[in-house]
């Protein structure tokens, strides 16, 4: 199997889905001749033409609004928002239109849109190029939210998202766009949405993460193993729908849980996961659920490494949880 990074895997998924289904249309700022700011759409306009790979104005509300119209008339639109931080001008369109169309129409008008956007910190982007707003969209009924951590998952989950009858927000962890590499099957690959992956089997504590934070969690688990702490690592992959069964099975086995995300702590998705674990695993818990998160402050530029939940901070939480 060829080795790819996440950018290459995303590009491969888009290319294969566009070849398979002529109704798939890509649109966004600089996605055409330029190939996108991160080059995720490189070469697509040359192969499929400007009618299917469309350069748009710098207007996120217009990009998503146009994609809605495309979807209602039978296309499968894949709009790119250049950074997740720029998604908020389209927030009304996403929350009040995209997520509600199938329900408000009694199923007559599905809205199969896949909104791709690079998200998270790690590239010295400061306040306006580093945010992790997943909790805002997980809170929106009718919208699916997916965040891969590896190239294989990026390819397979993006294909599934494009084929899904409902709208999907596809969050791409730009910190590991090129750093994360792995074998990716050639040709068609579709991975089901809503299924987490146990990437490391353990017995003492469950470590839950997604996106770029999965890589930090994996490093922390390996370092913990050297200290005799047996960690089970769970990559959620799909945040909505959530694989609650996988979480419950793991925590009932280990009796402990640590949740990692780089979004701010207050009202972050880790709080919801902690509540679900308490509700479903209370009698199995040997320690309180611990969250390792970003801080309740705008994302810093100079202190980025201190803000992000890196492996040392996760390892400290694992020690404290196991020794509670």
C-alpha cells in the first residue's frame, strides 16, 4: 500500500469520489487553480474542470449558502472553509439551514453537504487560525461531525461523509496534515461514520482523544507503559454520531478515563464525554474522570506549546488517575 500524509489522503478521497459520482462538486476559496491554501485540492480543477471545482469569493456564508442550493437540486457539494476560524460567517447557514433542511421538509429535501475545514492549533497561527470549535457543531442536531487522526481514516471517513445523505462537518487536524503518515489502501475506501477505534489495548485507564490530540495521547500512552501504566487508547474519529458503546465498554473494563482535547475546557466536548461516562459507567469507576484540555483563553501565538495538551501533561493526568 502507498504511504500518504493526510493532505494526500484527502486529495485522493476527493478525486476518487468525483470520478465515481459526477454530482460531487468542490467549491471554496482558492480550491481551483491554486489547489487550496494547504494544497488539499491540488490537481482537481485540472482533471474535472472549473464547473466542478469552483473558486469562490471570500464569503463563507455565500460558499455554504451556494452549497445548500446545489444540494437541494441534487448535487453533492463539498465546500471548503479555508480555516475553521473563518467558519463563523457561515454559522447561521450551517446551524439554521444545513442542519435543519431534511427535518423541516419532512425528508423531501435532504442536504448532503460535506463541509471540509482545517482546524486546531500547532502551526503558529495565533488567535485567528488555531481554534477548535467542534463543540459548537456537535451541539447542533441534524449535523454530523467527523475528525480523523490518520491518513487512512481521513480517506475512508471523507468518502463516507460525501456519500452520507445528511450534512457532515469534516474537521481536518492541520497540525498533522503532513506530519502524520501511514499506509493507505489504493482505490475505494469507505469507513463507517459513528465508529471509534481502539488503537491501543490496555487494562488500567482509558485515554480518549481525536484529531491531532490522538497523536499526543498515543505518545503519552507509550511513555506511561514504560512506567508500568497500561493504557487503552480510544480514537473517537466520529464525534457526532458518537460511538458511546465503545467508550462504555472500554471504561467499564479499565475503571478510569482521561479525555483529551485542545479546545478550551469550559463547555468543551470533554465535559459531555465526562457526563456520559459518569451516567453509564458510575459503578465501574475507580477514579474521577479527568480532562486534559486547552485553557479558557484565546489561542496564544507565543505560548502555543504551553496551551496545547502535549504528551507530558497527558502523562501527568494518567499517573494521577491510576494512583487516585
